[in-house]
C-alpha cells in the first residue's frame, strides 16, 4: 500500500461515497473501489459493510480509518517541513470553499497558480459553511474559504475581503427607482432568503431586527444561485453580496440598489488549523488569493 491508497480510503470513508472519494483524488470510481479492495486484501478482512446504504465501517475498518488519518497527518507534516527547507513550490493544496466565493474567481486563481507553479496542484471542494469548518477541523483540507470567518482555540483566520451587501430585485421593480435606500424601506416586502441555519441569514435578520423592519419571507434556500433564480422570476427581493450578482446585473437579468445608513458588509476569509504547518506551496496559494482580492474592485 502507498500513501495515495490510504488517502483515497480515508476520503471514501469520510464522505461515505466511492464516487466522492474518487472525485476528490482525481481518479475514477473504479480506481477508488480498487484502492479500498487493496486495503481489505492486505488485512484479509472486510473494512466496509456494503450491505447498508450508505455503507458503514466494520470494527476493523474503523481502526484502519482512525490509524490511517494519523499516518496521513504525520506524513503531510513531514512533507511540509521538508518542502519548507527546500522552498519547493510543488505538491497538493487542499481547499474547501463555500459556493458563493465565486466559482469563476476561484477557477481563475487555481489556473493562474498551477500555471506559475507546474509542480503544484490545487484540489477544491465546494461545501456548505458547516462542512467547510468540519473539513478544516478534521484536517481533510489545508484551507477553508468562508464568509463571516470565526477564529477559535483551534482555528486561525486570514482576512481576504469585505463585500458590500445590496438589495437585489427584478429590473423594473419599484425599488430600482432609487439609487440607494435604507433598510427601513424594505418594510413588508416579499423576500427570498437564505436557510435559517446559515450565518449570513442570521446576520441579515439581526440587521433587520435592530431597525424593527419586518419582511415577508416567501422562500428560503441554502445557496445564492437558487436565490438569484427565484428573484429573477419575481418571487421577491433579496439581500446578497454585490460581487455575486455582477454578471446578472451586466446582462440585465437582475438589478441592484445600494443599502445605506449604514451599509451591510459580508467579510470573507481563510480559516486553517492553529497547528497547521504551511508548505511553501500552501503559503504561495494564500499569497495569490490575497493579491487577487487586493486587486479586486470590491475590497
């Protein structure tokens, strides 16, 4: 068995999915299945109970999973220290990000980075915010890109940018007659919001509550793309980060109105483990992300 086999096994188990484990490691589902079989053959016992959906680990499988994760964490730490001594820009950077950080911007960053450093590779997953925190805390990824990042005894935060929140509505909506509005002017509107368990929803609700503004929530979703689609068909207005609707405003499918007195901001940052030793490659990727944000018109 090699390190790649152990990593595939752990990713398959972590996500309870052969296809997800395969995708994360850029291999076929067949190759991921073969990796798990290889580990089972090595120990001579079943490690995964495939009779259940989703599958579960056997007792032996749980021992392997726990042990392999320790091995991989130690291996990655050693590799980081060796690369740091050589200042070598190569190897894998594992990143988890929320969907709304901007698929286009992240793809461009990854392409630019790997073009500058051909020996480096970035593996990116888009997850819900709680899953991003879990992936970082579980050492499944090196970096998490999240909105409203929260530092803790286990996590450090690297600020990236602060995004202005705007009112988003259909072109021609009565609110578009104004260049800017206060949140009090949203009293009683039909509103398309985020799911109640998301921090962006909690922050918007708090902002409205502080100003005694009541809105009529007609739909709730867990992602910005679906919210934008609902606004486009006239279900209601929403409050979203301005960078996430630039393309639609440019294309004329959505309109925005500035919120003033005061503005509402959404901070975006990188989270990582306190004990995480950055490889030169990871440090360079963070540096590139910061450069891109600093050069962006939305800081």
